C-alpha cells in the first residue's frame, strides 16, 4: 500500500513520539517497533520442537512456519509495533506470595490470572490503537495479536527493545521486571525501528535454582513438559506422577521464577481495574476452591484466562495440591481429615481424569 499524504508529511521523530503518547493514553506501559526478521530464533524454535519440549502443545509444531515468519501470517507485513502492559495490582506483595506457597492448605493461583483475561483487555485496546493510528496517517494494512496466533512475540518484543530475555526465557526490563503482557500490531508501513536492549541478568541463576520441577534445564532453555504452568494449564492429560509432589499447592500456573527474580523488585504496579483480583483468588484455601460447582467455576471465571482450562483440569490440579497437603507434616490432622473426606465424597462422581488424581491423593500415607 502506498504511503498516505498524512504519513509523508510527518517526520520520524514526531510520529514516534505521538505513537508513544497514544499507546500510554490507552494504558500500555511500553512501545517499540521492529522488523519481521527473526534470525537464529527460528533455528532455536525448530530445535526445541524437534526435542519434543513443547509437550502436548501441538499447535506450536503445526504452525511453526508461520511463527518463523510474520510475513506469512499477515502478507505485506514489514513492521511490528510491540507493546507491553503491566498487570500486577497495587496490593501485590511478593512476601505474602512466598508465604502462601509455604501454607499447604492454601490454593495458589498465578498472579497474572486473578483478574480479567488479558487477551480480551489487550486485544480491544490494540484495535482502538490501530483506529487511532489510521485516523492520524490514513488507511494502512494491519492485524492485532496478543498471545493468540502463531507469532514469536517474546522474540519480536526483545528485538524491538521492550526488554531482554531472562534465563527463564521470559522477557525482562528495568521498569517492570517480567510482570507484563505483550501485544502486537503487524503493519505494512515501514516505520523506523528501535534498538535492542542489553541483557542485565549477569551471573544470576536464581530463576534456574528456584524452579520446583527443574523445568529451566539451562540458561534460556525451558522444557515445557516439566513446567508447572504447562502442567496445570496447557497439559490436557494426567500430570506425571513424578512431578506431582513438586507442584505443592500451585493450582493454576507458577510464579516462582518471577517472584525470585531481582528485577521484579522494581516491578511497577498496574492501575488497570481489569487486572484486579476477583473472587478471592489470591487468598482462598484448597477446600474453598474445591467447593465450586461446575456452574460456579464457569460463572466466577467468566472473562478470565482460567476459564479456558475447563472444570475437569481445574479439579485435577486441585486434587494434586490436596494430595500434597495430605502428605505435608505442616498440616494438622483435623485439616487432613477434612481434605480426605472431601476427596472421598467426590470420587464416585468424578470423571476419569479427576478420579485418577483423587485416588493418588488419597493413597498418601497418613
């Protein structure tokens, strides 16, 4: 598409400044621009897939060619506008998060998932951003994405300069640590590109050392099949028995590598009401979460990322956590009796997936 007269009349610096201002007005905390060349990242992806480290995420294998080339995903794309949005609510306290991980009867939900589904929040704001840009420069070709298409968004954001890759493979930056979401607008306009950031992890290996299941097999190397986030969210089948104890009381996702990261000491809190905690997900016990019926689950998780795993996986995860509580010396016999009775009562009506995990939990020596 030929450049519009509006765009031709704007100098690069003024347009770039305007884009930053508009993105901030829409609630984004960072904006950078890059081209579509992914270089050696495509080779790393191919190797990772060939080793089977993606587990049951067959979609990654199925669309590997599109991930390697955004121009195949959206023909005509020459630039990618990458944005970030912080998600930690103002009241988030990492010390409290660590404390709850040490309380076996508590149900721990990953911090990013306690509010509204980020896919919905970012997508609507990216669409609005694209409309604003169109009003400024005239018609142009674009599509918006946020973790919703075969796109190597972390690598694109790294190239654009939104941060650097941490050894846990997440993106890090000085202002927000790793506690932010990413979104992209693929465009056919040759805007000036930004520079990459330098890495600032140094010799730190805290994220590798803290991982409960040793899923970070080496710096910048993640085996998703061992990652608790994968096991509790993406994994559709039984959780491997050898990894269940290490899951502790984590019922949805895992934040350990982020909680331990020194850069997250500086993580800015979000003022977005969409990401505020809902339904007590930051402070509920396993028994409280277990009492939710399927209709409760669907109603309370409506508009939440958690809804996507469905009720069966939700109960599967809780059953593992409750089994770990039964195995813990920290839990008193009264609480153990309540957990055991609850699981036994649910066993006869549970589906095959959940029943297998309940039986494992009840087989815990006591």
